[in-house]
């Protein structure tokens, strides 16, 4: 029995009194997710349930065999109605008559971005055999409700399959979805036969796709072996270390450690207290903190800085350029110095980030998974920061 590796997904936490599984974004949590397949299909070979337990600081997360997957009831897949089709579509779930893979994603979500290459390859491999892949873009941040921005992201990411913008969470609620990314595997009769949340289980997911294709009447095509992992950390034996949870910059979901906390929705000059708790954001200089972001106010004097202590190998930050147009600039310090060489993320060469689109920017990569201090500094009026994400999965160690 093969174990599912540790994976990450963005999740929704229901508010008190909420009686459905849809809602507004809450937080990102590390989880290990099993693919659920009712009725004793391929999922019998899978192991591991959702597991939010963390190992001790600095210890690796092991992924040994666990209890068998849950066996949820087979249900009709809801219609993909209530959104705006930006590429391809519309897709009629009931009238399609062939397997469908529905992927809930957001173009600022690291975990979603890491899943997209697999979805694109499954589309390439299996479209001719009957598979339809649909991306449901349900935005975490308000700016990602803009269809033009999502179209631009679809083009930049070279997504080849249909995409619908679910700006009002109508499809999300219909599916009672709770995670970014999350995949629903629908058979030719329009029944949800399996579901997987988070990263990972790519080989097992492809086996489910193949099983649904073979259920088609008269299907006799020879299908390829499941893909090899696209990244070393996706393969067997990879480990994921304890990582700092996603850190939001706005007051609705963020943790701001300055004395007195955030001053909502108005420009304020903050002072960094100098002592930092991991997973908490500390502001210095002029900032305006709103519900979902912290932005440098127009007319601010001196640099605006934010500092955090974290544990991870890679660090990313969702940012928005100045709302008046043009690009902004942010400077990055890792443990007091610009990240050098391979430690600089692909968007932070020399410790400088040019913020020209609202998207996720890669700041730091591949450093040792231990406690680090990161500072982001800007003098670009109107530049806004939304959320830091962290990763710590590493490739399997070489065989002796």
C-alpha cells in the first residue's frame, strides 16, 4: 500500500454559525490528503487521511501507511453555472457524456501553480480519449475577481483547457468545496467518483482518470503509464519539514505584532518593536492596513518595511503594483542581507523585486530549513502586500 506524501493546500474555515462548506477564504494549512474513491476502486491502493499534525521543530514529516481512505457517497456533480467562461466552455456536466476533471484553483496560490503542469499534461494525454479538464478559478483576493487579470494569468501560465471565473463563489458553494487546489473526478454519467485536495498523489490521480476513461462504452485504447514526477520533491521518499503557516498582511486574517496591533483602514506610522515571534508580521514606517492587504500610503516619508521570522526553504509573497499604474519596487533582506546566488528567488535577483502585475512573487528559495528573518522594504507609494507562503519539501536523499 503506497502512502500519499505530505502536501499543502489552502483551506476555508467556516465561521461560527455557517452551515455550509462554502465560504470566504480563511487560511492555508499543511495537510496530508488522500484521494477518495467510493466503492472500492483504485483508491484501495492508497493510504493516509487528512492529517494536520506537525512534527517537532526541524523534524521531517514522515509519510508512512495510514488507515484506508474514506468511502464517500457517490453524488451528482453540480453544474458549472454562475461563473464567467474566460477560455473555452461552457461545459454541460449533465450532457457531456464523458469523464470530467474539475480543478478549483487561484492564480496567486502556490499550491495551485505547482499542480497546473500535471493538469496540462493530463489534458494533452487524454483529451483525445474523452477527458475534459476544467479549471474553476475561485479568487482568494478581490483583485483576482477581475476577468482581464485572470485571462492574462491563463495566457502567462499557458493553460490549455477551459477555465471559468467563479468570482462570486457560486460553483465553489455548489461543490461544497473547502480547499485550493481541489480536484473532482466525474464519470461519464455525471457522478463524482473521486476527490483530491491539495498537492500530491499525482500518479494515483492519473490512475483514476484512466479508470474513468476505460468505463466508457466501447473504449479499447491503450493508455500510457502514469507520468513520472515533474519535480524531485514530488517523488517517493521526498520529505517535508515543519513550515511556518501562510501569513496574511491584512487585518482580517493577518497577525500583526506591533504594539497596539493594526490601525485599520488609515495611514499610520508603525514602529518595529525589535523582538519577533515566528509567524507574525511586524511593520515599520508608514503603512495602511486594510482587510486583505498592507499598502504603502501615497505621500509616505521614508521606507516602509515589514519583517517576519519564519521556518521554510522557500518564501513567496503576493503583491499588487501601485493602483495608479506603472510598476513598483520592493527590496528583500534575508537575515539582514540581500539573498545571494541560489538563495534569491526567481523574482528577487539581487534582492530587488519589480512588482508590475498583481501576482505571487518568489523571494527566497532553497535555504536551509531553519529559523530565518525576512524583511521586505519599499518606497513605492501604493504598492500592496497580501500574503506570504512558505514551502519546505525537499527531494529524497541520494541512495548510498
